[in-house]
C-alpha cells in the first residue's frame, strides 16, 4: 500500500494537486482513498461532490473514495476518558459546564484524529493508495512531530506521576478539593500515544512519502526549504516538489511577461534547492479544474511519463553506518543546514538535535546507546555523529562540530 502526503504553504493549490493525484491513481484501477487533515475541508468541492459530509469513505468516482473525517465522533472515541476527567476537575472549581466543555477540546484535535483515521485505514488492507491532503506547512510539521514528543513524556514522566497519584490520591483529594486522575485516564493517554506512535512508524516507512507543493514565489520557496529540513529532521521522506500555477511562457502583455520572468528566476532556485528530487511543473489552467476527470487530466499532465506513485528509493533521512576503522556513525539528512544552525547534545540514550525552532529527541539504537559520542559535523546537508568506545561523551555542539 502506498501513502502520499501533500503539504505546502496555504493557498499554493496543494488540495487540488492531492485530489488530482488520487483521481489519476483511481483511473489506473487502484483502489484509492483521499482524506484531509486540514480543518478547512475542500476536497469534496474540488471533485464537484458539494454537500458530501459522510464520516465514512464515500465513492466519488470509479475506485475513488473520499473521506472528510468526523472530528467530533473520533474525538469522543479517542479522548472521552480524558475529557470526562478534565470536566470533573473544572466542575469542582465551579466553571460553567458549557465553557468547561470548550476548554477540554485539544487545539488541533481534528488534524490529530485524521491521522488516527489514516492508521485505521492502513491497517484495514482495503486500499492500494491513500492520499493525504495535509494542513498548511506549519500545522503539518507540528502534527508530525507530536508522536515523538508525546512519547518522551509518556515514557519518562507518566509512570512517575501515575505512581505518585496512586499513592497520594486520598490526601490530594482532600487537600486540593478536586478529583485526581484514575487508571482509566492514564490508560487512555497511553493508548493514544501508542496509536500516534504507529502513525509515525507508518508515515516514516518505506511506502510513505511527503510531497511539497509550492508556487514560484520567494516567500513560498523559503517556507518549502524550511519544511524540507524539518521533515528530514523527524525522519519523513520527501519524494518530490510540485511547482504549481506557473504562467505560460508566451505572455500576451508586459504585465504577464514580468511575472513569467520573475517565476523563471524562482524556478531556477527551486531546481538548485531541491537537486536530486523530481520537480514537477503545473501551468496555470485556463479554468478552475473541477470534477474527477478534470483533476485526473491535470495530474496526468503534471507527472507526464513519471510514475506518480513510485516509492522513494534509498535508506531515508536517517541511517547508521559502521566505518572500517571501528565504532559507528549516525547520519541524519538536514538539507540547507550549516553547522552553525545545529545544536547537538547527549542525554542518556537520546541525542537532542535542535535546528532553529525545531527540536527532536532522537532515541539511539541499542548498538549506539552504549557507545560514547566522539565527534560530529555537518557535511553537504547531513549531520554525521561519530560514536566510539564506551566512555564519556566528547563535549560536542553543532556550532563547534568537527
């Protein structure tokens, strides 16, 4: 089963490209599901299926199914035990019930639950292809970083809190005047983490990849470059870039000629920035592509002779090698990054990698965790961390990486 995620800055046309790619896959006989993690659902409108709001996959064309996740239903299934506890706490302190219910809804819950829905579909075995229309770039990056961040909390802090609450619950109940969480609450959080962890494994696996959609504008290109770096940092494969809404070369007037020249300049930077990745181009259409057939035609023109569902080759952004001289080396692709952009620290069996505002707590494989860090450097957009014999780590930060 192939999974392709589309993301990009808001307004670049990622939903149209995602819908077209799904329609093209279905036209070739593959059973295809397209879902959205964007709260502003527009896929049904793109297919001309106005008013389609079913919580279950709905057929919008031969072999093509659309789902716009019912966030409320999935929220109740995955968050109910935790919400009930939070409501009891807010009720104990006298908060209005309506306000309390609003307070217990997680920001970004719809996007999280759409990923849990994706997990269910991947496990079902019903689909050959799943296309995901993601939220704009920043929301997508926060979402894809969530499983590891939550995992750190659950593995280290939750067991301690659970034991403390169990031992001190009678005292805390009397002293605080509010109910303490029971086992059902902790179990629900643990279950949610397990599901999100499966999502991370699924989306960082060999059959999943992310496609960056952009328009030929400097601001959009800058965001796409940052997104590429962050996606690699968290272990996700980027298998291509789609340059959308390109003006035809033959412009009819001076105003459009100016746009053509400006776009060609940016497109040259796109080619340079994403060297080694396929870069597909889509011209501005004479009319808005609407409906399954029109979107499939757009995608066919976009990909040309390329296979739009080819799985990415290679080992992915994270790998471990064993140099001939002994020890080991960890390699993490970080495109567009210099050594001054990276901060690196060791914390037990974790490597803490910080790039700008993004931080990843990378749990080391057992074979590396017992070794000490002997050095690190950034070479050609790749962080390389060297490990040697058991002992004390060398003091390494990226600004001084060697």
